[in-house]
């Protein structure tokens, strides 16, 4: 891995600032590596006491985290022990008495060891909870955290962060940062993104025609924000002999399906739509997405760009923007930590 992924950067950077975090993310190696790297940055290898405590949702996950910590921290001489239910607790007791920089385990076993003071918490700097939204576990979380020294950094991760979890965690944390990661958000970093700067709104049509002519993409999706803009743009492109289909909310379901089928078969090379298209799971093989109008929110931007990444497809996302719209585009760029590069119409990038 040459550089951390977008999601890893969104976790690692605030943890290095010792900020408490509430993170919504699906299970996977991307998440595990992110908080393992964060943990290793906090450790003092010369102190053999537990400095980071990690709760895992299941035995297998605890062992996966342990293996990642040991592999990534091998050059530092980091020791990590996994404590899980269903194993001999005497083995955990003997191992913990020998010391270890990181302890990872399931809730029941960890809670028992902490209450019995076998797992010492005096040196803990970081507490990570990679758990489900179990009411029983959440209600008992304070039993563990109240034994920590002041200033311990707390990180809570779950595939779905419930309102109850937020209420409990905010009582245990200090001004937590929320990182709500969604699948379509994570796809943004894998798509090459560009922008074409035009002087006026009226100049966009010429830029669009130039892009559609010079980039040989077979399936092009153009996004507009209003049905009126779609009707106008379809008329303009059709007059210039582009093969164009368009869908919008006023159409019946059957009509929309017919247009989508024609686009999929190649009858239409270009499809114009509002964000209505984002709810259609049958959109495949999109090679070029063009934002004729910049979307109104971050989620819409990620979902538009994410059309390209379906089923491992590769392609381009291009934003046609006026100077005023670059402000919103830069916000998306900063939020997703992904570069959106300037493109010249005289020398456009090929797919």
C-alpha cells in the first residue's frame, strides 16, 4: 500500500491528535489496519504495561486484530495478547502478568479481567471498541472506562451507530468526532476525477460537446440538477447529432426502464439524468460521468462518481464548473481527501 486509503486517513489523522471518535464502518481489513496503525503510534515500547485496550465483537476478529498488531509492530518489538471467552482464563492471567503493550479481546473476558484487576489499566492511553450495538454491552461499558486514568482516548466503531450508542458514548467521551463511512463514499478515491473551468454557465454546453467528442467512452452519464435542465440539454445534444437518452421523475417506471435498457445496449451513448438515476441498481459499465451541474451535497457527489466503480469498472469523472462552483467542488475534494485535477479541453485525459 503506497498511501493510506481515504477512510484510513479519516481515522488516523484525528487519532494522532488524541481526539475521541465515533466511527460508522463495515468490518474489513481497511478498518482493522487503520486503527492498528493508530494504536502503534501511541505506544511506548519500553513500557511493558498495557497501553492500548481493544474490544472486538467476536473471537475471530480479536485474533485478526492481534495478528495485525504483531505484524505491523514487529519492528518495534510490540507484544499483543488476545483474551477471548471459551479459552482457559489461567492462560490469560499468566500471559498478562508477563506484561504486554496491547490487549485485545471480547467484552465478557475483558470485563472479568479488568474487574479482578488482573488486567491493569494504569498505563492505558487508548481504548478502542469495535463492537455491535448490543444494549447489554453498551450499558456496562462504564464498568471498564471508570477504571482508566484521566485523559484516555476513546474510539467507538460499529457497522451501524445507533442513537443509543451515540448517547452513551458521548457521556464517556470528550467532544467526539463523527466519521460516518458509507460504501459509496469509500469508492470515490478509486476514480480519476477532473474539472473543466468555464467562464459562464452558458459556456458549459460547448465544453460538454468537446468532452463527448474527444473522449471515446461508450457509456456516458451526464448529471443535471433539474428536469428543466435535462430537457434543454437533451434538445441541444440531439441537435448536434449525439445519441442521447434522458430520464427524470415525471416519466413512468416502464418508460424509464425502456430508456435504461436502450442505454445498456448501446442505443444511446449518452444518458442525462438527475440524481434519480442513483437509485437504479441496473446501471452498469459507465465509463464517464460528467457533472454538468455540481451536486448539492457530499453524498450525492460520491454516489454519482461511484457509478464508475461498479463491478470494478474504470473510468473518469469530470466536473464542468464556473468559478463560483469551484468552492463547492473544493469542499468535496477536502472532505474525501481525493484530488480533483484541472483538465484542458485542448488536451483532455483519455479513459
